[in-house]
């Protein structure tokens, strides 16, 4: 399995963080598929997510374009400021 260079990894992390939860799963799943064996574990470390999240994303991608939740995106929860 290949690894991306450091600069590409930084861009990938920034892009990943800009996505919704569902789109993060899908993006990570597609990248893992491109990398092949070991891709899920590599990307889980790179993105700081659970490998199972990426595996869940595989199902999301396989279900496209039929997506029951196509137009729904979970709203971010309220963040409390601690003093």
C-alpha cells in the first residue's frame, strides 16, 4: 500500500474536517478503496477516526445514488463554553 506525502496528507485532513459526518465517511471510504490493503487503517490514523467509520462509508458509497438521507445533514450540536 502506498502512502501520500506529508503535504497531501495535510490537505486531505483539512478537506476531511470541512465535510459533514456522512461525507467524511464516504470520502474516507473512497480513498481507502484507492489504496487497497491497509488503506482503512492508514486513513483512520490520518483522519483520527475509527476504522469502522470508514467501513460504514463503504456501504454509503455502494448505496449511491439511492440515499434515503440524501438531503439531510445532522446539525452540529450546541457547544458550551467552559469558564
